[in-house]
C-alpha cells in the first residue's frame, strides 16, 4: 500500500514539503512564545504534539529526494522536549 501512497507528482512533493515548513514554524513559534500566546497550555501542547507527529509521519515517505530536512528534524526534537 505504501507504494500507492508514495506515487506523487513533483508538485505534490513540493506541497508536502511546504506544509512541513508550516508545521516547523508553528512548533518553533509556540515554543518561542510568539504564536498562540493566549491559548491554554493544554491547547499549545496538543498543537505541538500533533505537528510533531505530522512531521514524523512525513519523514517516513519514500518520495523525498534532496529536500533539506534539518529544520524538520530540529523541530521534531524541540517539540518532543516541549512541555507547555
């Protein structure tokens, strides 16, 4: 089944990579106290956890080529250590 999932176009890969960037920015922004500042700790934690999970899932895709995953890996690590 993963073969079917991983059959994506170049444009779709670019869209997935862009979406990962949004998750990275969201995780980093919450941790820095710049995003969702008026939300409860529970809501912030849930958001970080969901976005970390998204990034972890996306890293398992086999269609990546030369995309730089440095920021993605850093956000995963930061998000895993985050406690609201």
